[in-house]
C-alpha cells in the first residue's frame, strides 16, 4: 500500500469514527433530554381547573355518602322506635286486662308510684309523653310518644306506631299545658311548632285566663291587659299573648286542610267561619266533643261550624267567629288598604291596592295557597278593616264576633285604633282609648 493511499484510508477511518462518535453523542443527548422532560412532566403540579374538578367530585361523593347514611340511619331509628312502641303497647294492654284500667304514669324508679308501670326503651329512645284516659270503662285510651335523635313516633291503644307525637306534645318532647294544642310551624311566617289554646280563653279569676270547654269566653279586656295576664295561665311557663306570625301560622294551616272547606277541597266553597249569625245573640261556650262543631248554634249547618282541623289532626275552636281575638301586634303606619282612602272602611282582600309595610303580610295571598289572592268573605275568610293613612298606634284584632256575619273569618283583620270602639257588631266614634273588646288566645313557643 502506498503512503498516499494509507493516509487516505487513515483519514477515512478517522472521519467515520468521528461521525459515529458524534451520532452516539447526539443520541445520548436526546435520551437525556427526553428523560429530563419526562421527569419534569412527572414533577409538574395540578392546574387550578384540575384541582377544582377533583374537589367537586369528592364533594359529590361525600354528599351521596352522607345522604345514603342519613337515610339508612333514619330508617334504623324509625324501626327501633316502632319496635319499642309495639312492645310498650303490649305491656300496657296486659296491665289493662289485669287491672281494668291503664296505668296513669310511667315510673321506673326504685319506689314507683301507685297505678304506674315501668316502660323501658332501647338505646337512645326515650318516652317523652304518656297520656291516659280511664274516665269511661267502656272506652279507655292511651297514647305514648317515643323520641330518638329528634325523630318522634306515637302509638295509641287502637293503632300502630305512627310518625309524630301525641296530641299536645311538641316535637322536642315538651307537653303543652292542659287545654292547649300543637300548631305546626310555618316557613312562610318563620315559626317553629308551638302550643296554643284549643278554646277561646275563659276567665278563671280576675287576672287568670284558662282554656277549657264548657266555659263562656272572656269578653271585655284591653290588649294591654291581655298581654299582662298571659303569663298567668296555670301550668304554663313562657305563655304570652299570641303574636301576629303565630296567628297567621294557624290561619295558613287551617286554610290548607280540605275538610275545613264546604266543597271538600281547598278553595272550594267556603271555609267554616264559626258563630257569626247572631243566633243566638251572645258568645258561646265550646263543647268537649270536637265532633259537635255546631254546639250552641241556632242554625246547625252551613258556615256556622265552630271547629277547624289542623294538618296534624288537632282541632281548634272559634278561631273565626264567636268572639274577636287580640294578637300582640301593633302598628303606627303601613296598614294595608286602598290608595287614597280618607278613613277606616271594611274592604275585601282582593280590592286592596296599598299593600302596606307591616313586618308580616296579613293578606290571604301571602299564605302561598293556590288561588288565595282571589278569596273574599264569600269564601269565609272575612274582610279587612283598615286605613292606609293611619299614623296612630293600633292593635290587631282577629277572627270576628257572634254578630259580624260575612265580616268574620280566619284571615279577618281589624286594626283597632284610637278613634273607634266596637259596640254590638258596629264601629262608632269614641274618646281616644285603647280598644276594649275580647280576649285572644295565648301561645307557648317550642
């Protein structure tokens, strides 16, 4: 091999080797770059959108889990309550067979009272109310309420466990005073369940009201005295004169019950408006039998029925008609009425053009019941006596009296003000005084 050729071959070998080395170096560089890129990609954090998606998914799953758990827990509690009440009912009935009467108390103490029984519940269940009536040997009754984790069930002598409480027992286990009933609360008026008088208040003594059948209503008292005497109700801690939202809660409730309407459906015909036809021409005492809703009436039929049923099955007497009722509400301005009116007048609710600015809207439309905005006194709801331009302090009168006719009703409102006085079904001018009329109902908050 010549020297020139040897040199060429050598250069070629050197050149090819350099190319291979460069190629290998570039290949390694690319691999290293790809690996670094992959490592950086793996180390990159979540974006805000990705984090939000994860959070939403977790929240949805958590909500579904909680709902499912609460549903299962609720069913388990209900099953426990029903089982406890079934067992208690069997014990009570066995006691009645042996003693010809139901026990009067549930007493599990070391020294139980006479005529008592020991009813023990399981777990967190407590018996919050036990009511017994042994007055008639042929019709003895009992009702027992059990509560667990805020859930209430009841059982009676002739029934099976049912959701809810016995008559006169609030959801928190508080038993209403004698002569009171439970009124379910209303989201519309911001009220919880509360107790109210079943009957128009009677006079136990000069300053002590009482709710009982067979006693004539207390008919001549100022709003001021009604408020002052309210805490004197026997056995009632926290009693006060019924407030506007509480009264509106009752009115909304009874208006929503089909059996309170003559046509058998809400808004069909008229709602029973009680004793308002002046026959007889006086206030009537209530009857202890809720089925005798026309008690004392001359005209036993039509709209004169004095009883209304609430959604929980409780019955209230004389909410509308018989005697007017004070609430604790007062106003100085903001009465609903008719724009431009010159003074106080009776008016139908659909004719009101000035809505007013009271804290709680007293109109039928505000009950949110279908068609209520068109109801008039022909539907039994009463009328409005007001003056939209009034600036004096005014009290609220509700319901109606025995001589008011179509003016009486469950949503009837009279703004008793300083220049008027009610005399035998008619408004007449008088010296400015606080209205002296009739006693309203007292209530007890839960």
